């Protein structure tokens, strides 16, 4: 049997995605749609750093989210509920409700984060 690199790569990517969701679900105790909303917000941030020409390591990405530059960038390049809903093909009201819950949970764990979500 000939191994296909593409098949293996796809298998590992999908397996990683499943394992990542299971770990996040266990730690954060939220559902799949909430997980995908957070993933969409995260990819929006990453895309904005890429378009600025920033090349960040894994550690630098997380450090960058704590900077004033990040706050300004996210204020200038807002990700709307409409955009998230369109991207995930789910109703805007569902996104709004789940973001509200995520903000509530995150705020209780990390302090006020409402400015992060628009």
C-alpha cells in the first residue's frame, strides 16, 4: 500500500482539530459553536497580523494579544457578529447569545473583556 502524504496530512489536521476541541471543551466547558466562534475571532486576529506583515512565533502570538497594539488593531479592524455568523453559517442571534455567554464566563475568570468583542 502506498502512503499518501496528502491523506496523512489531512488525517493529522482533522485529528488535531478533534483533540483540540475535546481539550478545550473539558477545560472551558463550552459547546462546539462557541468553540468555532472563538476560533473565528482568533483567525481574524491572526489574519490582521499577517496583513500587517508581522511574522510571529507561537509564543509571540499570545504575547501580542496583551499589547496596546493589539487593542488598537482590534478596535480598528472590528469583527462583527454579522461577519462571524456569515463565516460559520449560523444565525446572528446565536452568535450574539453565545458571545454574551463567553464574555460572562471569560470576565469572571480573567476580568473585564467586553472591549474584545464587538
